[in-house]
């Protein structure tokens, strides 16, 4: 079938994106779902910083590629052998397919699924195939097994989680990346204990979702740090207790004063080395630093190992919030429904597919939390 999609043909195109238009809205060919695959009509897709990192070249991927890895939609067709889903079901996509039989999958760490990550690096679906073609019949790569910036997507059944049909698609989409990554980092990776103190550095969609997670999880003091004043203000409205401008010289000292020596858990979501070093240094002796930021693969951080040892510190990475999507997405949705995880606060803009480049320029400028493309 012929569908409209946002295709990235080259990385590293100069800003402003509303002028340079790195994503081209074009008609592409989408093949029928193969064995173990489904055709999903996309209803909503969120603009995430990781998409931006592909556009600006910080997270190199195969091009051409249809971007978008945070989305929700409705199953409209089943491939052969699909018996655990049915047409009409609503689904949220998970951006690492869960093969279910590799060692990480079998040890309850599907975020590290070997087959899922290999397929994502190749830009294919979990089974190895590509279902997107351009007008010349050349392959177009899939983004994280999802490619949600399109009217329809063919995906592996291992890339979706079934959700309640009553949930608004605009909200549902956010659970696929921002909520899993942010809330999961707090609950699964850091294993926040009631009453612990927390620092969240980097207030994008994931940082704000982590803030919601820290509130829901019972952090006693939540400090947020960023260089963007508007976002700091917004975080206080969300329920953060202290907001710190991390560009200020006394920022670290301030955090140590507020917490009598440093926070129990520091989270870094900015994806830049100074933010990671800042967060690590703001964490208390015996504390934990969790990072979900994704700096360019060539970047390295300065770290004095003596502090890791003598102060029993932990520095830990978190991918998809160490989530088990089939377990955590429904649980987080239940928390949302009961008002304990007000995910709707993350949603700042609703766009059409044609406005995708305007949206990414807005995201690059730091003027949005989560923007969702709504398909009719
Ligand atoms: Zn994302
Ligand atoms: Zn696996």
C-alpha cells in the first residue's frame, strides 16, 4: 500500500529545521505484514530527543529511514501465524523488540534483547526484513522497529504492547518512550526507596516523566537542574521541590547544601557529558547516578575511580528504563488512570505530519516537552 511518511535522507542537516526540512514528507510503499508481523494504523506519534539525535547525527543510523519510535495505533491486519492479537486492538510500540528467547530476555532484561538491538542497528524489523520502499523500490530503513512518523506501520508483534481501547492515543503514545524511559529509570533502574532524595538533570520529555515517577515513587526531596529557566519553572509546577540553574557557578554547592551532602540518586537525561559529570558530583557518598542520556558515541567522561570505591558510588546506565514493556506499560497506564502519574502534563503540542520539521526545530530550541503528531 502507498502511505505518507516522514523520511530522513541525510543526517547532520543544518538548523533551523523548519527551513532546512531534514524530514521529507513523501509517499512510500509499505508491504504487507510478513509472518509474525502486523499492520498498524498509526494514530499518534511523539517527537523524542532520540529522533532529533538521529537527525543531527549524534545517534548515527542507517538512512534513508522513516523516523519515529514513540507511537500508538490500531491493528488493521495480521500477518501469518499471528494468533495472540486481533484486528481492532489498540497498541503502544516499544522501541526495542523483545524476542523472548535470548539470554537478556530470559533473564528479565528485555531492554538489552540481543536480537532486538541487532535489528534496530540494522534498521530492519525483528525478523530481519524491511517493509518500506521508495518509489524506485529501494529499501527504506525502519527506526527502532517502529517508524511511527507514517500513516501506517508494519511491525513485529514483539514491538507492541496491547492497551486498553479507551485510552486517548495522544496520551498512549507517550508511554512508549518518555514514560517507560523516565519512570522506568526511577522505579526499575534506580529502585527508588520511599523518602530518598533525587536530582533530575535535563528536563526534556524523559526528565519530566522521571519527575512524575519520582513523585509517584515517594522521593522526599526532588531537585531539578537545567539551563532553561522556563523548564525549571514548569518543573516546580509539576511538583519538584527545588529548581537549580546548572549553568550557575554555585549550582553544585547549592544542591549539597539543600541535601546535606548530596542526593541519594542523581538522574541524567541531558545527553551531554557536563550534565553527567554535574549529576555524578551532586550525588552523595554511597549514592547512585543513573544516566539515560545518549551522548555521541565518541564522547567520554572524566571520572576519578577512587570516589567510586572509597565512597561506594554506583554509576549506572538505563535503557528504556530497564522496563519489561508488557509488564510496565499496562502498570504505568493504571497509575495514569488513577491520577498518580499525570502523563497528560507532558503533552505540550499537537501537530500534523506536515509540521514535523517545525516540531523538531521547537524541540531543538527547548520550547516543548512532548509534541505529538496526530493522524486522522
Ligand atoms: Zn525516545
Ligand atoms: Zn531477546
